[in-house]
C-alpha cells in the first residue's frame, strides 16, 4: 500500500493525517490543478454533487448511495468546508481522492473556498483546534486558488434508460410504469434505489419556438466553444452538454470561452465575473438584479435560456443554495440546483441529492451499496420539471447519516494556568 493509499484509508476513518503529509498532498494537487483550465472537460457518465460543508459522515453516506470512488466518477461543485464539524477531514479526503484518481474526481471552486470566508465560518478555527497552527489552513487556501471555476460535461444520454433491475416503488400505490416507446426525461430514487418520481419527456415543439430573441449563427461547433463563424456562438444544443458552476451566471460573461480567459489563481474578488460565478443565484425575475447576499447577482430564466442557447449547452447545474428537497429544477429544466448536505448545519431538516448523468444513450447506473434507514417518498415530486432539451437526469435523494455518528470533535483542553 502506497503512502497515499494509507492517507486515504486514514482519512476515510475520519482520522487526521500528519501536518507534513498535508503539505505534501496540497503541493501535489496544486501541481495537478495548475494543468487544468478554468473550465474542466468531463465526459459522462458522472455523478454531480452540490455543497458538502464539512459534513464528513454525510459524505460517507453519499458515497454509499452513489457508489464509491473509483467505481463512480464524481464532479463536486464546491463548498467543501465551513459550518460542518469535519471540514478538515472532508477536504483532505477529497483532495487525496483527486490526487489518487484524477480522472474519476473533479473538484471546482465554491464561494467558501476563500481565505476571507473560511476565517468567519469555521474552517480556520477548526484547523487551529486540530493542528494547533494555521499552516494547514494556509496550504488548503493555496489549493483553493487553483480550483477550476467550472466544468463542462459532454456525452450525456438524452434520456434515462430503465435500470437493469427495475426499481421497486417507494409508494406502491403510485403509477409510474412506462412503455417501451416512452422517453424518460428524469427520475428520482431514494437511498434504497426505490422509485419516487418519473417524468416522460413531452414532444419537443418546433425549434423556432424555443429560440431566444436575437440573432444567432446557423453553424454549430463543439458545445461551449463558440466555435462558429459568428461571435455569438453556436445555434442549437444537440450534444446534451451541461455546464457546472458553483453559483451561477454573470452579466459580464456571455460565453464559456470568456470564463476560460479569467485569472483564477487568486483570492475570490469582491466583485466581477469570477465573483459572480461563485455567488450568483437564479430567481423568478426579469433580467438581472442585485443579490441580497451582497455579492453576485440574481438572474432570470430568460438570461439562463439565452446563455444556454448561445453556448450550445442544454443544462446548467449549480449548487450554492439550500434546497429542502435536495434538488430544484427551474426555467423549464434549463437549470438545476443540487444540494448534497443533508440536515444542513445538523439542524435544517432537509434531504440531500446527487445527480447522475448517463453516457450517450445508456443511463444505466452502476450497482449501488445503498444506505440504511427510512427515506422520504414524495418530497421531490413537485420539483421535477418537464424540460425539452436537458439530458436524462437520475436524482438520488438521501437523508443524513445517523446522528450518533456525528459527535462534535472534542476540543483540546485549555491549560489551567491559574491552578
């Protein structure tokens, strides 16, 4: 067993690794990340993960539900640290898995992967408590600076294919059967693999009805490349490409190529396109609006559809916002928020989810080792939308790990100087 495998085994057991090993691990991943662009290319099949926020035992539950690394490939959309009790172990485990399996783990930056935010929301204090020095925090912050700003998933299946073993119904009285001719657009499973909800894709209307207003080119290029004879990008989404960012869109960004040109190796600025990608949120508004968060913007469905159309992508997947049902599709399924921290902050009572994208016409899932316990049966039904161009989407919804595994890490005793 290599030293890296030993470190992974130790971190999986939620045990800290020595400070010198953290330093070596951080420098190794910086070397790897420095070779990646601002937008990482990922090919389906892949499982997309939202915020984790240091909830280590819930990350273990996620791997039980979604399949462990390297059997399953994961794309994690940031906010690995802060608020939870085990940010150190969570982030270091993900870093170690990325170094060990670089083609099976993709990490992108969230708004909490910054020096300023982590000094306020817990990661800095946790490092001081566990290592008695800020060195580990400094090395992790250097890693934050090299994390990509997004990922582009290509090769996703256009529909969800039935599993090799048909799932049982979470609610036996529900009618979720399909015929051989049905095009399954999306379905929701619980942690035991039982079917909660399923949507059949509606017939696609004429393409001219789907086009946003404005002038767009007639020639197509690779999704997200803008590789056409026109600066506005390509015309239609045939490749089921999915753009993954932590927060959302920016009024300063019209094309994915513009994201590729940003200087990311720095602290997250207080404003500008890099800030917006990590802080913005979708909302039921018209156009753009200032965000109540104090950073980033609110953006509308019209903005989302125009961006997708211009960049030849069919879906934006993002995290950043707590969703009680684990995920929420918006704007005719042109955008989805995925939230992967169940019972957020150990008190919110929400469920979590992961999003599985299958590969080119086959969305069959790898056999899973599912978690235990009762799961909610219908919380996601009202959130599952009917889109027209998004790829096939399989959501797995899960609850928090049993509370008995969540014990708050004991703080080191303070010396009793005056006794």
